[in-house]
C-alpha cells in the first residue's frame, strides 16, 4: 500500500492537487478574517466545515481522476500488473493524508494569528479538537467524491459535493434528524465544541445544540461510512478494470 501511495504521490507532483493543501486553508482564514475579526475563530471553522473542506476534497478527487482520464482514458492504470483495489485504496489514503496536512496548515495559520490577536489564541485548544473532528468526519467524502468524479466527471463532483454541503449540511444539522445526512455530521459537531449554530451564529448558553453527546455518534457514523464507501467504490473501480 505504501508503494502505491508513493507512486500516486509522484504522479501528483506536477498537478494543482498539492497546492490546494496550502491554498484552501489560506483562502478560508483570509475570508473569515476579513469578514468578521470579532468572531474569527468560530467563523473560520464554520466556513471550513460548510464550504472550504467540501470544496477542497471535491477538487482533489476531481483533479486526481481527471489526471488519469488524460492517460488514454484509464488504460494506463488498468494495464498495470497491480491489484486494482489496492490502487483505489492508495488514492483514498493519499487524499486523506493531503486533507490532514491541510488541517495542520490551517492550525498553523490560526496559531500565528493568535500571536497577534489574543482573542484567537484563547480558543486554540478547542480549535485543535474541532479541526481533528472535521478531518475525521469528512473522510467518507473522499471515496464518495472519487467515485462521483469517475462516473460523472470533474464538474459534476464539484457541483454535487458543494450543493449537498449547503442543502444537506446546514439545514439538517440543527434538527433532531441531523444524523441522517452525512454532510451535516461535521457541521453539527462544531456546535458543542465551538458554541456556534450551523448557520454560523453564536449559540446562547441554554441552547440544546451545545449537547456534546452528538460527537460520539457522529464519529461512529463517519468511520463506518468511510469504511463502507471505500470498499464499495473499490469494488466498482476493480470491475471497471475487468471490463477493459
């Protein structure tokens, strides 16, 4: 698996995928900082969960698949003397690693801003928890977006993941059925951790959305979904090779 990941990493060297690791966190923090410095910490994580992470994952997956499509419509990949499922899992793992690195870049930016603005530094520990859970709760989007990109193309995966993040992320996240929508899991967890409503507004002290019991359920659902979608999409990818 490590060898497959190394090979996949090398093929992304001359693409825009790696640049997204730094670019997206920079765009997110700059956007939140310019929008409202008073609620920078809560605002930046809200935008991160609702817009920028779904966008980054969709872009990374779309560009990864687009890169392969240029190679004789996948024939180069399917002609390799390698296990196709392992190739697929390596793609998922590498983008998951890139996503983790982007979280680290994001936290470093927030830390540096905290050196200048004490109000930001005061909530940095919560930021580490929030960032870790955001990474974990969006892992399932990686195999999902890779599959969508392969089936319907680059533009489709961007539109589908972004529209779903808005419609199926923000709206259900404040209701009792939030757990039915995978896009709402990351958004919902930010409420008890950072004290913000899914729409980005600070929560009152007596809000029911501050109940931290939702975190465990969201983590379990995220892990199970990631495993299930990874294996189902890997089977689909392998069958595509058998038809070639």
